[in-house]
């Protein structure tokens, strides 16, 4: 069989479905009525031999024989019975456009995803910062509230109180219970029991003195008494899991 355009020989592909002229590289589909020329339009229109070669490769043809090409057609008339080749059900130019647009859509979607990640990261960051700031609030030690004490009757702190007594000369003791945080700053206490702590109380003694005829410090429960630079006179009593740091 010969090429109806230039008389060149055919090479076949696709199990005899497709034919290509080895001389002018025109593609044909083989139908019952004989070869029908396949007009391949490059993306953007017009004819492009490289694009056509690519199409031919898709149909199963190898690289074009040397010297072959359109210039071998004596008459450049384009055949009347043209059939458009389709890839994946699309004409080549639509196929190319589809590829390009899916690439662009890929970029757009990728961009949106990155943008969402940035926004999400920002929101998460703000959330972490916010919650960390607020979680830290109860953890951060609040300054103790200055309390007044005449030193003549027992000073009691309880509950979640956080108080400090400064420079008090007392003839009565302090009793700390609950979750009370009590700071004795340069206080001088002289009493049968100077400091009595219980529950989960925290007593900090800084400077001054504690003198107890029975006990200077009596710590019970899970309470803790910390002495720093204070003079402790009298027996220190400690029960169970209570702790007295800095005095014996
Ligand atoms: Zn030909």
C-alpha cells in the first residue's frame, strides 16, 4: 500500500490500525475504505512536525526515518477526508490545554494548601501562645499579699491565702493550714508553738527568729516550712510527710 499523498511506503503500528508514510510522515488510520489521513494540529494551531512525531510515538511508531518529512509531498494540499486523532478522548490541542490547565490548577491548589498551612500554623501559634500565657498564670507565683498582725493573738492562714508578714514582734504563734502560703519576713516570734503548719501549707521564714517553749516549728500533714537565715530556738517537730527545711 502506498501513501496517497506522496506515494511513499507505509509503516504500521497499533496492530495495523495506524499507518505512517515513511517518506512524508503523514499519519493515517486504516479503515474499511482504506487509509484516512490523520491531521494533527499542534497546540495553538498549525502543523508541527515534532508534535506530530510525538503523536506518532503515542500511536506506537518509532522515531521517524532520516530524511522523511513533509517536504517530500509534491503538493501540499491537505487531504479532504481528515480525521482528528484523539488522546484520552480529547483532541491533541485540548489534551495539551488540559495538561497545562491541570498543571496550573495544581499550582493554584498547591498555593492554597500552603497558604492554609501558613494560616493554620499562625492560628495554632497564637493559640499555643495564648493558652501558654493563660496556663502559666496560676503557675507564676503571685506576690504575697501583705497582711497585718498585732502579734498578740495567734495568726491563722488557711485556704488558698498567699500572705506575708513583715517585721512583726509577736508573743503568739502562727498557724498555717489548707493551701496557705505564708511568708514571715524578719518577724520575731516567741510563743509556746512558734509555727504550726498542717495540710498543704507552705511557710517560708526569712530572717528574724522563732522561739518556741514547746516547739519552735511543728509541721504536720503535707506541709512544708522553709527557713532561710532565721534563728530557730526550741524543738522542731515533724510528722509524717511534712518537711522542715533549714532547721532541725
Ligand atoms: Zn507520504
